[in-house]
């Protein structure tokens, strides 16, 4: 059972806590008293600079970007914050998923609680009011260039301030922030930002990071599901399992490879289908020796994907507690100092997202090749052409179902082209290098959605293949884990004995994958 409270301080937030937060919307968030003290102390210094010392500090007493040389008077600070939000809240396109927006608010509140940004504690508490109250700002996906998610976070700012231009969702109803905050009982509805707070809210790759964490969470589950699909397919092909021997994996020493092979062995434990005796049932009179690379080298490929995910995990674990806005405020022996730098740049996240997109695309390539072999009598060791349940020719079978996997992989290969090399200068050439990390985010979202469907197709084809030879395999047991998966699929999706409208069955299979129903059935067996 996950803890039902997360306390943030800008230092100790973990990926494990964030995974629980994604899975359990009832988890509440609080900020630690010590963090509040640090934030208050820094805020006092910001106000001193404004009212007593009148220093020139970027984004506090100056304009933004190319307008850094224009001074903003202390008397204009409240309207300056509002103007920053209005001028930057110009994002377009579909809204980010609710889970991603919740993550973004948590991440921003956490980092602001470090005390490097100069905001009031009230701003952090305002975000927690939204989080704990189930109020979801609607943030457009397009606009950020990956050097600070300025446009979408400005939309968040409009929502936090209760501006009528902000859009939020509360209990399934969408409306203006002003209207929906009243319905949610939030007091006050209007919450003007103070000096420094608009830029502190917007600066940094908060939404890129939130999306990367969400993608990492989904990708980890899909990498495990790929092991499940592989194991079920091995049953259908009556595969040669010596390639999954522990000794082979340890000779290479890749942790993800060892994990995949162990998962497959566990799922297939007790199977008599993947034996020489099982193979003889469909007429194989000679030892198979070894299967095609898409089966035999799956531990190496699935394992490589898991290692890429582990790399992403190291990046994310560091970023979730990193101060990534500009400027940053530090205290030392000589007092407080405001420093302008480039921590807002999202290059490392862009590179990592591009990397994971490439790895997940190749995982889909492998799955598609395995499902394709099930349909090919020359490669399937005795299965009917196209997995047709009735008379072949009269029945077309699963050819078009499997063609969807080919189409999806084709798109994924285009989406896997790196976004991070596509920098285009912007904003009067002041931002002359942009990470384009949000482009990497949007590609990764699509790649994950496509991978879910490709794996669903492999599972559906494998279940159909098992049904077509089940009679001949009578008396032979399937693996403990693969039997659970097969039976779950058949509780929701029937076999196709004659061509019928299979689209509805394919949609059901995709939902089983998207909702993690299959993974939950065998989670206790997986590493």
C-alpha cells in the first residue's frame, strides 16, 4: 500500500513516490516546515533588493529575454507578473494528460521549496491547494522550445491566479479558472503573483520533466509486458527455450537481459509445449536447435531497452530535485546573491527522451517480427496461414490485424528521429539554441501509444495460434504464467474460428494492454 501523503522539501522527492502519485490520485502533498522557513528567508531578501537596494536583477527588476536591458519599477511588479502570464500563455494544440499536469504541479512546488527561486510560501501552498483539491489546469502541449516551458507554465499561472482566461477541470467539468475555483470552494479565487513569481513559475523544463517521468513509468510497464508477449508467443511457436538459460545471460552480464530471461523462464515454468515432445506433436521430427533472432535474442534486446530506461531513471532522479529556473538565489558568507545561468535548458531531457524513443521503437520492431512469423506457415512450424480458423482461402484470418503492427512500426520509425538536433534560434536570437525537448515529449507520447497496440497485436495473435493447435497439444500443459495470460485474454476476447468482425476484439485487446490488466495478472511472477 502506497503512503497517502508526500512531504516535499526540494531535496528528497523520489521516482518511487512519483510512481505512487501517478497510480493513486488520492495521495495528498504537503511542504515541510523547514522548507517553508528557507523559502521565507529567501523571499525576504528579494523584497529587500526591490525596496531598499534597487538592484538590477534579471526577471525581477528587468524585462525578459531580449528586453533584459529595460528596467521594471517596484511599483509595477504586480501588473508586470500579470503581463508576463498574458504574453506567454499562447500555447496551442491538445491539452496534456491530467496525470502529467498533476506531476508538473508537484515537481514545480517541490523545486520552489528549495528556496533558490525567491517566491513566497503562499505560491507553493496555492499549487498544493490545486493538487489536493483535484483541480486540474488545462495546459496546451505546443509552444515550449525546451529552454523553459514558458507557454504551458504561463497557462498554469493563469489558473493559479484565478484569471478568467485560465482553463481548469474540476470533477469532470471544464470551465474558466475563476468559475471553477468558486465551485471548488477555493478562497481566495483571485491570487495575484508577487515580484519574481511569474518567471519562477515558468522557468525550467517542468512539463518536459513531468512528461519524461510519466513516459518512464509507462515504458517500464511496457518493457515487462513485452516479456509476457514473448513468453506467450514462445508457447504458440513451441519455442526452443535453451536461449533463455541463466548461464547465457550471466556470460554477458547485462542486468536487463538477465531479468528478461528470468521472467520468460518463470512464465513458462511447467510448460510442456516448449519441449521436444511438444514440438513433435506438430510434426517436428528433428531437434529445432535454435529459433530465429527475434525470439532467441529477445533477452538481449528487451534487456537493452531496460538498460536505456535505467539510464533515464538516473537522469530523472537527479532532475526532480534540481533547481532549473533562472535566475537562482544563493546565500553564502557574504550574504545573498542572484546569479543568471542556464539551468533552464532541457538538453539532457531531450537527449534522454530521444534515446528512449529509439529503444521503444526497436522493441516494437521485434514484437512485429514475432507476430509476423506466427502468420507465415514457412516460419511458424505448422500453424495455418494467417492464423485462419476456418478453411484457408475462404477465410483471410489475421493478416490485416497483423498489418496494423507493420503500419504502426513504420510510423514509429519516423517518430524516432531525434528532436534534440533540431535547434532553431528564436526570440530575437537571444535564445539562439533550443533543446526542442517538448518535440521529443510529443513524439515519445505517440511512440508509447503505438507500442501498446503493437504488443496487443502480438498477444492477440499468440492467443489465436494457441487455440488453433490446442487440440493437437491435448494433454500437454502450458506454463504457469502463460496459462494465466491466455485464460485472461480468453475471458475478454474469444478465438476466431471463422472470419468475423475482429476489429471489436482487437479494440478489447488494446484496452487490456492500456489498462495494464494483463500485466496485473502476472505481476507477482515478474522481476
